[in-house]
C-alpha cells in the first residue's frame, strides 16, 4: 500500500489512538515487510493541534458500562463549550511517515441517525502499529482505495446498552 500523509476530519468529543488492534468490516491489509523501527523518535508531530485538546485520558481507563475492563487505548478529549455539544471538526495529521494498512467502518445499529465511525490502522515500522478511532470523515481517495468497507468479516457487539457492527 502507498505511504500516505493525509489530514482526516474528526467531529467526536474524543479520538482514540489504539495500539495493536485488528479489525473486521474493513479494507486493506497488513504488510510485515516494513523495516525495523531502529533508534530515535517514531512520531514527529501531534496527530491533532494541541490547542484543540481539552484533556488526555491514559491507557487503562475504566468507564462502566461500556468499559468494565481497562482500555488498551488512550483518548484525546477535544475542546467544546458543553459536553452535550459535539466539538468542532478538527484535522487529524499523520504523526509520522506511515503506511496505512486498513480502514474500518463502524456502524451504530441502535441508532441509524449516528454518523459513520471510521478507524484508520497504520504501521510506522515493523514493530509499531496503531490506529485512530472515531474518525468522522475520510478523503474520497482513501475510501476509493479501500473498496467496499461494508463487506468482509464483520463483528456485531453490544456495549453500554448500544449495539455496534465493525
């Protein structure tokens, strides 16, 4: 897959950076031929402007009923005037040269008025992979390269009293 350094738009109150996770309902594939990470910093820029960040939530968060076990990911909470009002759209920057390996479309099965929920999987080097979750919009070029995101081996699950497919 080509190397991409794109901006993505997000309108959720949080953006999850998840490490070592795999997806269903997705397009793309993993590539184990990347070079080793080597020495030095792997990321050279924040994925979103630090001025847009209200707070960070570290790995291990508990938030019943959706997260009754510690999470394997962190959150960025975006600035907003009220918890009931979604944050403004913000650009998401690739924090490094990286290879996009998979795009995933998540669907809220309990409320079809909820916008699409994309995840973007990537590899920075042979030993480091991650993903951005809860991304609201993707460039048409990325969607075209991924193909049909609704096909494949989808998983349906319930958390916090809401049903999802991803």
